[in-house]
C-alpha cells in the first residue's frame, strides 16, 4: 500500500471556536504539511480543486508549484483537476510546466468535481457535465501524447497543427480518474486503460465497491490486462486516539459540529454531497472515516483493501478542524503506527515498476 495526504484547503471557521485563519496562513499550513509528509515517508501529497464554497483551492497548479519548490521526493497529485470546466489547452500547459518544476513527480486525478456551483461560474451547462468531461479529457490526452494536433469538438474552438509547450517532463504524466457516485468516470478510465481513484469519502462502502467492480469489469472488456487496473481510495478524514473511547471523547463534538457546518439541506439526498454518518459513533462503525485507535484504522483500511484491492490510500488531516500542530502529530502517528503494518499486509508495486510507456497510455508504474 502507498499513502497520500490530501488537502482541499478548506477555509471555514473552526466548528467549535469560530476561529478563521487568514488565507496566507492557511496556504502556509498546506506547504508545511506537505514538507512534513515527505519527511515522514508518505508517498504523495494531493491538492484539490474547488471553485465554490469555503475553500482556497481554486488554483491547485499554483499551490503545487510551491510544493514542488519545497520538496524533492514526494509525488504531487491533484485531487481532482476539474477538467470538465477547464480549457484542456490551459491544463496541458500548466501541468506540463509543473512536471518540469517537480522533475516528473506530478500525476493528475481528473474529475467533473463535487461542487454544485462551478458549472454556472464558468458559463457551462451542468446537464452536459459528462459530455464536457469526456471530450475535454480526450483532448488533454492527445495534447500530451501528440504534437501537431488537429482537433474539433463541441465545447471549444477547433485546433489546427497545435503543439502545446512545454512538453511534459519524461513523457505524459499518469492520469487517474476520480469517481464518487457515477459509473461515467469508471467507464472513461476503463476505456483508456487508466487508473481509478475512488472518493471513498462519505458514502457506505458498498456504493464505492460497486463502482470499482464496474471499472474492473469494463477495464477487461476494453481489452486491457486486468493486472494493470490500478485503484486508489480516499477516506473521510483521519482522527487518531489511543482507543475508540478516547476518540469519541476527544473528537465527538468536533466531528459532529463539522458535519453540521458542512451539511447542505438543498442537496440532501443527492449522493456525494452530504455524509449520512451524522454521529461519530456511526462514522466509526459504518463510514469511510478513519477514526479511532491505530489498530482500528489499520483494520478499516485492510477491510477496504479486501474489497477494493487498492494500491493507494489517501488520508486527510485538515478536514475536521484540528489545529496545525495536531495535524502534524496525527500524520506522524499514522506514519509510525499504521502505515508500516498496512504496507506489510497489503504490499503494492505502484511507483516501483520499471519505467516504460506513457502515463496517459495506462502503464503500471
């Protein structure tokens, strides 16, 4: 198993104290957390993309550029690049530039995004979101894998003899497909032989397991080697304590206040936008949140692995309102008490396979 740390760069008042750091301080926290994650041996650090709501992650490429300058080993991911609302030419240029700044340590996770407002913000029809996603992703693939591209489509002006610059460092980076509630992303990933990144964030395990099973079935149906079907999984946040009782005592008010703060009544019942696990006890017992003792977290990750067969586990420490110092302590405890056991029990060759082939062609690196 490999491990990634994800930040959506949330910027909401603390659910209990109301404290709200300045944007500059919040960005500094993200940078220092990534530096700490590299020091602690995590394999990757991911920055999300949000254009609505209490987040500061509208420009992940800028943030990842800062992280590239402060790190040397850890892989840098997006989580997700909302390609459905973006110009693929701009995406190709920005992230190819980042591949050079990071010396090839960059990988994209693409998706249509989980926020309801960004299609209107960019003047796009949300009803066409999957058509936008498919067309723009396929153009991005071509721009990274080909030169002198001629292209025409529905959602942007045609291209004639276009070669985007810079060309990606070492060839096109791997592209994962983020999947939360729909079969569309698993289908697109399977079609192109790409890896799948399941959100595994707020819904019951069965919902994500169904999407992963569909992905693996379609991956083989498209003629790809099933052994190359890579899967990653998110989580609903990490809160570690010495025991379940201690976790409930320490985090109950914090967890439930954050859930109440982020619950959006107008989206109630729309899968992927609100968690059904409103109490911490329910989240520990039934949700994807990693809350409890180190052994409980180990057991939950391995339980998901038994169903998902995933290679990469993403965790989040800044989603519930932990202070920066406690976030770093949580990462250290995870790195020392959880990660070694899971790595031993669920080994993975992700990022160890010999180099060869391009990321957009679905190689197994």
